[in-house]
C-alpha cells in the first residue's frame, strides 16, 4: 500500500488515500500518502458484516467534510469514523446484514 501510494503521489503530484479494509486482521487501516508524508486512519475490523458500498459512502463523507470547510485530514478522519460507526451499528434483517448509514 505504501509503495503504491508513493508511486501514485509522485506520478500525479497529488495525495492518495489508499483503503485497507480488505487486508484482514483486527484493524482496517487506510493510508493518506502525499508530499507532506503519510498518515494512517484506523478502525477496528468488524467481521460478518457486508461492507458493500462503504467506499462510496466513505468518499461521500469525505467530500461532505471538505464542503463544510474541513481540511483534508480532518475530513478523512470524520469520514472514517462515520463509516466505521455505520459498520459497527449495522442492522440484520433476516439473513441480510446491512449498513446503518442513518
């Protein structure tokens, strides 16, 4: 993740947020890599929950934070917490486990 992020950042002259939610382990760690260095955004991994759509929700939450005037790192941190809370507080409807975005 780090090497890919560094290469992308150098090639395009921009920061990149690399998601790590599918890497397994006890935590979901995302990396923001750019000219200023690296920053990790971590949350506990919740097994057994369908996380389909969380990337789109995460990017929308980051965009909303930026629109509200947050700096990039703050918007990412708030977006990560929003999505992580939605995963933790998911609801089960029969055999369907869905996110609780609201």
